[in-house]
């Protein structure tokens, strides 16, 4: 009886581990457009735009854009990814 429970427990744990191991970070699963690379993420769209524009003005990159993963709400930040082109 104890062996059966142990085997069932290990089988369940292996299934959970396999499922968790297959998940990847969101930005790793989204391919960036040709020539652009992921730079950073921000909670608000104006932050993303500010840093994208500031980096372009400073000459750190030639082009940028913000990708909206999760839009912000009036009470909580979202998830905005800054992609840049050097």
C-alpha cells in the first residue's frame, strides 16, 4: 500500500514538474521583429515611450517601439515591453 502511494505521488510530481518546465517567460515566447531586440519592460505606456524616446535622442539606438502585453488599468500597472533597434 505504501509503495503504491509513493509511486502515485512521484508520478503526480513528475507530471507537475514537466508541465511547469515547459512554460517559458512571456517575452521569450514572443519573437521580436527583425532587427529589434528586447530592452526592458515597464508598467505604464508613458514610461515605455519616455525611455524609448530618450534612448533614441541620446543615440543609444536608432528606432524603438513599445509592445503592450497587458494594458494598464486605472488602479494597476500593465506590462509594456520596449524593443529597440541599434
